[in-house]
């Protein structure tokens, strides 16, 4: 080999190494994970992954959650040297899947060297159906580095994802990213294990149980069962904070069941996946504490948590109670309504229809006062008038006590006079008119 040939070979090797290094960052979204970043990655996904889907279909959200804060006690070591196995429940099925991981509350890069997805072997278990266990890649590589404050979308992987089923998504990180990004009130048991057990179908190693979802914020599927996504943006009432854990009795779960059942029965309803973007304690106007703030306001998270999902057709908004109930001085009805209208304008600009919910009563709760209830009722009057949303679901009328309009009906009250019981959550889904999901955003004049 001549000196010139040797130099050329060395240059080619260096170029290859640079290219592979850059590939690790393909799919890492800038900032808080905007929709534009997701779309850019999706456009180049197929060329990197030999497992990319060959079948036709539409990418839709089958499950999602919103990052709500940092896990207590994880600031120093995070989940270094541990496998995290999240259990999530699907709304629609598909032939391929991709995931989104978030390092929103990390202070250092999140390094994931091994990630897998599988269908659960059964309800309430860390064991996987071994025939479905698949390795997940990012930009064609098995390792991804997610900078602090950002998120990453994986390549597509072929896997038969069932509708109304449990899926296991497992990640292994050899080093600490600092605080672990979580969704706090999952109402679902997930798992962790020391060491790299991402490829284990047997769940024996997963002896640690957690009530958080860690890192994982979305599961999309390539589906021929659905052609769009409904995102529900809300607070604890959408988060399902008081629903029975491990039973998928949030009102959004019941809505997904209704929608899927109606479509399967041949009714003229859209075939949509349903994803839950509720955060307990969330407000339209005001962030929570911290830097970055935990429980970021609806206005600031709307682009990421509502519009940032796959093929969003409809956004359902059920926010405003915490704005009225939590501060020392409740905002004016106009301030809450202006915030809601801002969300609607953003959705319309992206072509999404918006269904809005009336605010349910909280008489008897420690945050109640006659003045606050007056604000709630004034907000509801404008919502019902049709001057805010494209369509309205009247949760207030459906769940309130007809003999005391300030309170929930006892059978729909979990006991704290604010959150519904399982029966109350079911009622919320049952009064939702599935026909309101038809159509698109009104034309902009």
C-alpha cells in the first residue's frame, strides 16, 4: 500500500467514525421536544434501520404520558447500572412501534446502551412474551445519548402490538443522567432491576416495583386499525389520580375502549388512538416550582404534550379547575378563558379540532369557596355557549349532584369531593359524544 493509499484509507475511516457518531444524535429533539423535531427525525428513519416496517399503515399514538418532574432521590446516581421496565397500556394496535424517551429533568446526558420492546406475558407482570421481544435502535445504532432537557425518538421496529394490551419498554443506562424524568402518578406498576436485563423475557430479575413511568413518554404504532390520534390534555381528573391502580380505569382508557368498540361494530366513528396528556395539579396559566419547572403550565407544554404526537386529529382539553382552586386569589374568568382560547388557536393552526370540557364541581373540598365556585360557573357558561371550543363535553352536568350543583354526586365522588371514583371516570367517558371526534378544525378566515 502506498503512502497516498494509506492516507486515503485513513480519511475514509475517520469519515465513517464521524458519520456513526452523528447517527447517535439523530432523533434527539431540540429544546423540550417540539413537533417539528419529531417530524424531521421521522422523515429519515427508514434508511437507518433494517427492521423498519415494510407494511403500509399510518403512525398514530397508542399510549403516551407527560413528563411531570424529577424522581426524588435520583439527583446523584439516577438509574445508573439499572434496567427500567415500563408497563404501558395500548389503545390501538399496529405492526411496528417506536418510542420516545425524555431527559427533560436530567442534568447530564442520558446514555441508553440497550433498549427493548415486547408484549407483556400477562397482566401485572414484568415478564415478556418471548416471541415478541425486539431490540430498539436510534439512528441505526443500539446506543443513544440524550442531552439534558431533550428527548429522543427511536427507529421503527417490527412488532405485533395488540390493541387494549400491555407492552413492556425497557431501557438500560450504564451512567447517571442526574434526576430521572418521570410521570409521577402512573396508576400502573412498572419495574427495575440491577444490571442489564433489557433482553430478559423472564421477569425474575425485576424485583423493584415503582408507581412512576421513567424516561418513556410515548409509544407510537404503525397501524392499519387507526388513522389518527386523539390527545387529551388535562390535570389529575385526566391523569386518573384516584382510579384503581393497575386496572386502566382512567376516563381516557374507557373512551379508547368505547371508540374502538364502536368502530369494530361498524359505527360511523373515527378510528383513532387515544393518548393521555394529563398531569395531576396542572394549570392552564401557571407553572409549578423548580428549574426547569415541574408541572409546566398547559400554555407552555401544549406544543410538546398535545401537538407533538403522531398524526394528531383532535385535542380534548379538560383544564382550569386548578387555576381557580389553588392560588390565594382566583384568576378572573376572562384570564382562564383567554388561556383556553390560546390553546385552541394553536391547535387550529396545526389543523387539529378541539373538544373542551366544562369544569366539574368541588364543593366540600378544602379548596372550595363560594367565590371560586362563581368563577367556575362563569367559565362554564362561556364554554357551553360555544365561544371557546369546536365542541363541548359537559362533565359538570353529568357528574354533579342535582340537589347541590356545587358538589359531585356521591356515587361519582372518590371521597375527597374533587376527584371521581371509578364509576365517575366511567361516566365521564360515557357522556363523551363520539361524533364530536369527527371532522377537522374550522377553516381559518
